[in-house]
C-alpha cells in the first residue's frame, strides 16, 4: 500500500461532469505530492537548523535566500508559473524555516 492510498478518499458529488471529476482528482494528487514534498523539505531544514545552532550561525542567511529567490524565479518563468507568486511562496516557506531555526537555537 502506498502513502497516497492511505489518504482519505474524496467522494465525487452526484452530477459532477466526468472531466471535472478527473481534473479535481489530478489536483488532489498534486496537492498530496506537495504536502509530502514540503514535509521532506522541512525535515531537511530542521537538520540545517540543528547544525546552525551547533555552529553558532544565525537562523537567516540573506545571501543564500537572495540566490534562491533568483533561481526559483527563473525556474518559475521556465515552467510558466508567475515568478512573483513563486517568490511570495518561497518567502512564506523561508519565514517558517527561520522561525524553526530560531526555536532550535533557543533550546
């Protein structure tokens, strides 16, 4: 049994056109993948937070964050995604990572 199959199934309401149901099912699968990817990302950033705390490094690294923003904006453009949205999403994630790193350092 795969992880995706353990997720609760979503009932398709009666009267939903098959194409709409198919598209929604695809969106649900992508959302599940995103959640699992974010969980993996945060596992890695937690390890970074522990390492930074052990080394006495600051929670934030503005140089790296700037390079990542540029890289992700370019990836977004290549993928046909609004680079402004990609940057906003990244900023949201980074803010949470920094909060985690600060919590780790405070322990």
